[in-house]
C-alpha cells in the first residue's frame, strides 16, 4: 500500500470556488477561469501515489503550483476538493485534532528558507516537534541531539541559527524534521536557497541519509538537474496540473507532451551543464604561508599528483606538481615560487561543458574554475565523464 | 441661515451626561470598592517606596542602569545626578507618588493591552472593530477622560490611573497586533507543520518573535502614562504634576520649572530603561 495517496486534489483561490471547480471539470484552462471568475487555480486535480522509501520529486517552474501542492498534502493550505491519504487516513477531511496528530507523528516539513526559530538554539530548534508533543525535556533533548549528530551538527547545539551558514542552517531544518522520526518528509525547495556547491553536498547527503533511513520523501524543486539527481520518480507540473509522472529516464526518453519535451530537450547534458555544475571544491595551499613540504603532505593526504596554489585572498597563482615538490624538498628549497608553474588551464564559471572537454583532454592537471582571478573550483576528468553519463559526481582522482 | 437649521440640535451632550450618570449610579457598588481598596493599595505602595531611604533607591537605580545599558556609564551617571537633583529640590515624595502612578497604570495597560492585541491579530473582525476605537481613544483630548474618571472614582490616584489606562493602552494593543501579524509566514507554517496547537504557536513562536515590537509599544505606553499622570493632577492625583499645576495657578515660574525638569528626568530614565531592556533581550 502506498504511504501517500493523493486523489483529485484541487485548490482554487478566490470567491467563486464552486463555479471555478465546475469550469475545471469541463476542461477550461487556468487563464479562462481567471478571466471568467477572477479565481486563481493553484492546483488542478492532482493525483499520485508515493511508496514507502521513495523519493518523489515534484518539479515545475515558479507559478506551476508545486508549493501549493506540498502545502495541501499537510494541509497548511486547505484543499478545495480531493483527498490526501496518509497510511489510509484522509487528511483532507479529518478534524483538527487528528490532523495535529498526523503532523506530529507522520509528516515533517523542511522549508526553503529554513524556517528556523531565531530565538531558539540549534538544539531547541531541533526539539520543537517533540516539544509540542509534550515529551519531557530529557528525552526530547536526547532525540534532538541524535538527530543533529546524524546531519553532522552535534558540535553546534548551543549556537543560534544566525551564527550558522546557510548549508548548516538547512541541516538544522532537516534535523528538526527527522527528530520525531516521521514516515514522510516534505521538502519544499529545501536546497534552492543554497549556493551550487553546497546544494550538491546537501543532495549527496540527503541520498546518503536516505539509504540509512528509508523515509518517504516528497521533494519540491524548480531545478531539473536536482530532480534528475535525487528523484526515484518525478512529477512535472505546469499551470497547476501534473503533466507527467515517471522515472527520470522515462521523462528524458519518453516525454509525455510538448511541454515536457521542451523542458527536457536541452538536457543534452554537455550543453546544459557548465563549469559551475561539475566543479569540485579545490584542494589548495597558500603561497604566503606554505612551502613544498606542506604541498607534498597535502597532495599525499588527498591522493593528487598536483595541487593548486593561491594567496590568502584565494587569488589563483598557479600549481605545483608532486615531482617538483619532492625535488624541492630534497634540495631544501623553501619558497614555493621557485617551483610554481603558471601555465594553468582556466575556465570561467559559465563555460559550457562541451568546451571544457576539449581543454581537459590536453592538460595533465585539473582545470581551474576562476571568478575574477579567484579560484572557485576545479574540474577533474572523472567528474566530466560522470556528468556526461548522467550519473552526477563520482569521486575519481586524476 | 443654513439649510439644515430646521433640524433641532441633537442632544449628544445630554445623552453622554445621562449615560455617565447612569453608569455612575448603577455601578457604584463596583466603583466604590475599587476606589477605596485600590486607592489604599496605591497609597500603600507609594508609602513603602517613600519609606526606603532615597539614597538606596538612587544607588540601586544607578547600578541597574549600568547593567541594563550593557555596562556603560552614561545612563547610570545621568540617573545618579538627576535623582539626586530631584531629592535636593525637595521633591522626593512627589517623585515617589508619580512613579507609583506610572508603574501601576503601565502594568495595568500591559495586562489589558497585550491580550486585546493578540485577539486583534487572530481575528479580522476583532481588528476591524477595535482599530477605530483605538483611534477614538487616542485622538480624544486627554483632558476629556478626566471628567468620567471623576464621576466614577471621585478624585485622587484611582481616577488618574483610570484616565491613564484609556489614554496609554492603545500603543501596546497596536504594537502587539502588528508584531504578531509581522511574524514571517514560513515560521508560522513551521509551527503549524510540526503540529502545534493554537496556544503553542502563540507562546512558542509568535509572541517570542513579536517581543521586540511589543516592547516598543510598551515603551510608548509607559511614556504616555507618565504624561497622563501629570495631567491627572488636575483631578487631585498627587505627585510632580501637582507641583506644576500649583505653580501654574500662582504663576510661579521658578517652582514650575523645577517640577517640570524633575518630570523630564524621570521620563528620560524610564524611557532609556524600557528601551534597553528591549535591546538586551
């Protein structure tokens, strides 16, 4: 039996709801209804099922109704029509008390802008869901701590949200959602507010967590790459309606209609992806502080045969190779400048992957991604191949 | 001359007069005990404050000012010098009475105002009814409140508190309403999504988020109380205001100035205290 079953779920915002619903049933479009009744159709008769342990991505551009849909599922927005079954119980028609019970025990939500309480510590934030259930302090602290440990924030429990970076704040949001061990996680554009590298880390981490926890996850996003990357199945939305549901491959290979096709046709990945999408965080050393010995040590640590050199402001200076560094150490050269190589292959953030392919083929070291002279990432051959194959990032060392 | 002259004058003033008389007579069984017991209580508070040696109060206020302002000397020194000056001018007892009045009317204003503000924030209907009443309360000249106050509670401190309540409560109500309505949708959604009850949402999320705004309203309420308490000297409320009034009646600029400056000193100290309490949190 599916954990979540959504049946003919609709939301109409406005004053002439009955008339609008009738028009929806007779197949009128969102624009026609707006013109005729002044009502806005948020979600139009959405139906789908989500199985236990599945990551179900609802994907659409802004205004497509995806945020409304996820709020209909836990009834933050009252549905106009239709049903939402969680473990067979219909959320759409149950009374307030039962709704509260379901929200406390079975559904948790992660918000786009994190939705953390600024006056509460990280621990107190993570405790919130347990606190409102009336769990005693000791027990809920223990559970909240365990949950924070799970997302790697065990050391920050007494800080306040504003003291943490965006990525860390969203981990708190995730920990808060996991603390009461819900069956279903509702994630509303959970990673959209994070910058690209952090967003990828968070996606990876979510997938890692998911292999351990096997939650049922409904994930909203406007980013097709994100959808393809984490979704077991994807529902594409347009103008409040679901236009296709399928596995990432289904959607890429058999687009249900023109809209989906247009959406995914650009996913000739080498054209869509740019340097920014496939770069990794660079391993660097600081020319102002470090010498060949540190360079060698660092390369051994991470298993690379060369390493990029920057100054304290992260301006790219060049790179050194392991061989040169090793020679330098033998000859007791202390200054990195003596072995620094400056014939660096560089690209900007927005360089299409197709062109990077050419560059990376002709160079023995990773390609540096620079932004106004500053090193922001590196691209290695492995990640280019992996991205082309559509498998996301794979850890391959050059 | 005017074309409406044929309409006889509508007896609004008679109606209000009648209503006030009726309330006074009908509810005297409530008003009288309030006047007596509450008046006794306020006198008791003022007397106890006056029992404490002035120098102890002055030092306590200065020390508190030092900590409240985040260990800065400005307000502490000002309080020390200002209060010593009031003492030196022989107005200490009056100061204690004025302070008692401000303290008690402010506390009552907050006790009454915050719940009303919460009610307004939760209900559109309540908001649309209460807002015009607040406008009315704030635009009516403050002196007018003194008249029913005297009718209900005779003269002294109690009618002073009554008039001050009407005049000074609106900011607390408004700011509480505003503060709660300003809490971001996402935080309210977060509270709801984790299964909070209405009161959990209010006490665990909305009120803490609105605290800064509510405190700003309370600060205004306290300052308005102070101004009303001075005016209330016209209906026999004791304190610094009475000094100003008597100086006015005798056209003595000197004593009037001294009492006036004492009120200013008290106002500044109270204002900075409430503001910094807000910031500190």
